[in-house]
């Protein structure tokens, strides 16, 4: 992703939802529920349809850490697939290796997961993969390389993953530093965070 130097706290306040999953942003929204900036607390009219659509796209894009170009590429691929475009898009995003590393608890954030993947710390079905956008399939096994298992941040994240929870369609073998994709998720299983993907479809259909 093209580097975004905007503080995550500002992004969360601007979008009005904790898209990063870290509890500290929930506390931030409780303390400062208004958008950042000197006019953030002012009265606002009802948002336009375009504003709602754009806001929803930004939520998903920032959540998964994609540039605009990368995100549009995912959307275009989802549109070519059978089924509902919005559902396909979210499932493609979930299938990214960096997201799987985060979901399994090997990293505390998708940003950290992306860094770990790029540095070659993970194997998929026994082969090193260092491409964050690599799409995993049902039955794939993701594991930390033997020499990377001493990395403190990976161990710390695994120790705390139970508080965040692991999706039912994944399975983690904590002591083996290994996780597997039991099945690809259905749309109704993707509930954290909650997205209105149809708004994104409407935005790109104009």
C-alpha cells in the first residue's frame, strides 16, 4: 500500500467507526466522537448518497490497508466472479495472506501482519510466501517459519489473540505456530467490522 501517514486515531474519528480492531480506538471514539479538525464538532446536515458511498469505501480500504489502485483491482476482480459483487469483494479481501495472518493472531494488526509477510516469516503449505496480497484457499496451512518463532511480537500477539477471537472458519494450533483455513467464509460470518458493501458497488457503478 502507498504509505499513509495520517494517524489512525484521526482516520477512526473521521470515519466514525473503529475499523482497526484495537480497543484503544473504541475508547477514543467514546472520548472524542466528532471528526478531527476545528469544525469537527459543528452541526452537519444529512450526508448525501455519494458521501455515504465514499465513506463506506474508505472504511473498507483503510481497514484492509489497500491503496485506491489496489482496492479498485480487487473490486474489478469481484465483479467478474459469479455471485454478489459486494460479497465477493469482502471475501477476496479476507483471503489475503496478510489478513489471514492477522485473523489467526500471528500479528496484532493488519499493518504488522503485512510487514511480517513481506519479511518472509510465513509458509503456506510448506512454501515461503512473502506477498501480502497472496490469496489463500480452503485447506491451506499457514505457519510461522521455524527461525521466526522466536520473534517476540508474534508470541505476544498469539498470547493475546483469544481476547480478540478467531473466526470459526479458521483453526489455530497455538503451540505449533500454525493455522489452517477450514473453509472460506460466508458473507454472514464477516461481522467485524460491519460494512455496507452495497454502497461501494453503487459508488463504482456510476
